[in-house]
């Protein structure tokens, strides 16, 4: 978990440095640090960008019970003027979620299938998934009730063939965890 936090902070730091070193009048990217261990999520916890939006966040399956593993998916839309790229195949998705203590996130084996990054041009959208258990992480419901979460997706803004800016987009969502199936 500590390595994951260091990697995440490294990505955020590189975004800030890249933005400070580039002057791009068509866009403004505002980065804020992510409070990884926070159990209350507010809009100020999220990293904002006018380039990419994450919406329609769902779990697979739709109805989750205590003790069950689940996956997440979201619609990602490029609202900027530059193409963006990110990894989003079934084995190796960069989409991930941070949950409060009602959901356990553990490392899982990653399949080794290599894939080209998804390229999303201005105005395009795509559904991105993080399949629990095969794409490096497992999400497991621990406790009944409403779980507060935020989904994050690192991506690259392709300003030109030689200029690329690392960035991160996120959005908050809630997951309802139902009682164990054996208790029904």
C-alpha cells in the first residue's frame, strides 16, 4: 500500500511540474493532493481537469453483498481539444477506486497481456473497466451500508507528437453494500 501511495504522489508531482513548465493557453489543469486514507470524500479531494471526465461509475455486479468481490466500470469522455491516452484493457486497466473502510482493496495477480493505450480524441467517449482479481486489484465488500468512494484514472494529454503531459482525473461515487446472501 505504501508503494502505491508513493507511485500516486509521484504521478501527482509530475503533473504539477509538467504544468508549471509548460504554458498552454487553451487549457488549465488544477492538481490537488489525494487524501488516500480519508473516509469522507468531498469535491476538494478530487483532482480536477477540463480535459477528461469520468461519469456513470458502476459496479459489476450491480447489487453487492458483504463478502463478495466486485469490479468497477465508468464512462470516460474527452472534453478537451487534445487527444488523450490511457491503459484500459481487461487485464491491465489504470482505472482504480479508493474506498472507505467498508471495502477492502488488495493486490491481485495481473495478467501479462500487453496492449496499446486507448487513444481518445476530442469529443469521444469509452467505457473503462477494472476487473477485480485479474487486473492487479481486488475489491471486496466488508460491511453492510453505503460506501463512499472515488474513482481515479491517470492519463496522458498528447499536445503534439513530442509534447505529452501526465494528468489524473477523478470523480466520487457511492456503493451500496447489502447484507450477506446467507442472511437473506
